């Protein structure tokens, strides 16, 4: 750890647990074990506000993706997770939510150090938001059911549907919401009995490595959740095209999303794509300019501006244009620019 980094951590009272988590080498998590797998190279992980070197990330290979998919497939085909009574899966996911809530301060520090985002919103939205999402989706485990229906062939016949987990889900997450976006992708599949392979962003891999330890503590069976690390064009692309993946979920740029969708189609896997985009804001002549300025500030600067739905354009009616600009400038000049761990950030 560099003196500059140590000083930064000391200034903002970073816990020993968080310090250890962000400087330990970030490995993959495959079949219940933390491992470098077949990786022979490493990628640097930097702290954004000081550009200090934090740790190294295992540069995963195709062999590592194969191993993770094999583990997830075995856990799905042979393991207890899809065969559990739904209430038992619910109990484990709720326990995981409790553990994340217990370690919310630690996870917020890890995420802020890794990503650079402001720690206050990070704790409330990224970490505790993931807790609420996990509890909500975990609750659905006991509430999903099929149906029995009379059909037009006559009263002597009926049809029925049974809801079953789709299988092994491959998820690829972006660098700007490392933990929260991961839970948007994994909470529902886990609740219904799917198994997962997660490819984390190479820029921000640290929070989900910590979460993997909490999953072990919560009692998630081996192979149900796996992490591969490395470059998107290497392991991410291979994961999306892998014939052992039954569903692909990707969040990122439109260009890469097109490639991921094409790769998934090569083996007819359903795919969910959440791609980049920006949202215009419009203020009419009778608008409350203070409210417009406050909304503008949050929409474009929230999460350090790293938001695919950021309000990056504002249209002001010509009669309030000049006054509106002044009010917005006043809002912006009152903002405190500082490292993410600063509580006033």
C-alpha cells in the first residue's frame, strides 16, 4: 500500500476489513473456491481519486469460463439448489440480505474505493438497495406457481403449466454499478433455482468478491454462484457465446450489447440487454426553477455522472432560459468536489 493510499484510508477511517479486501488480489470464485484458475497474467485495479494501485485482478481465460459454467451446470443438474423447497431458498437469500446489511459500511467503503462514487449514496442505493432487492426477489421463491385451466376441447380435458428455472444464467455487469447491477441480475434467477456465472467489470471487481464470501456464510451451495474476472472481449464474449449458458444478461454499451446479443443467438440463448442511453429534461415556462436546478444536479451528477439514464440534456423555455442558467450555476457552485470517501461528497 502506497503512503498516499494509506493516508487516504486513515483520513476517512477505512475499516481494517475493507482495507484488506481492496488490497488483496482479486481472484475468481469457481465451484465454491477462490482461485486464479488458468490465469497466468494479472490486470491492475486502481483507486480513482488518487490513481493509486490497489491490487491485481486475475486475467481469466476461456478455460476459466469453461470451469465456471461446468460448476454451475453440475450445481443445476445434480445439486440441491433447484430441488430445494422454495422456502429454503428464500431463507438462504434472506440470510444473505441480512449479512450484507450487517456489513453495509464495509461494502460501501469497498465500492467507493474501487469505483470512486460518493459513499453516502453508495451505502443507501448500491448496498442497501441490493439488500431490499434481494429480500423482495427472495420472497417470490414461495409465490411462483403454475396454473390449471379448462380448455376449449371440452370439459373432459384440462391443461396445466409448471414454472421451472431456465438453467445456468450468464451475467455481465458494468463498471459504474458493480454490486447493485449484479444483484439486479442474480437475485431473481437465484430465487427460482437457477445457477449463475457472473463476469465482473475489470475496472471494479472488488465488492462482488466480498459478497461471494457472504454467500458462503449464508449457506449457498457450491457451484450455484461463480465469478470469472478479466477482459470483456476475452472472457465476457466467450461467456455470452458459451453453449452451456441458458440465458444471458448484459448491461453496458450499445456497441458491445449488439455483440453480446449476436453471441447469445449463436446457441439460441434468450438475452436481456440494458444498453447505454441519455435522457432529456424539459422545463416549461411556468417551471419552478429551484426544483429544476435540484433535479438537474441529481440527474447529471448522481453516481459521479456515471449513469446510463443521466439527464445530460436540459431544454429550457426561451422565456426562462437566462434565469434558469443562473439558478443551475448557483446549485453547481455549491457542490463539494472531493474523494468519494468524504462524507460531504
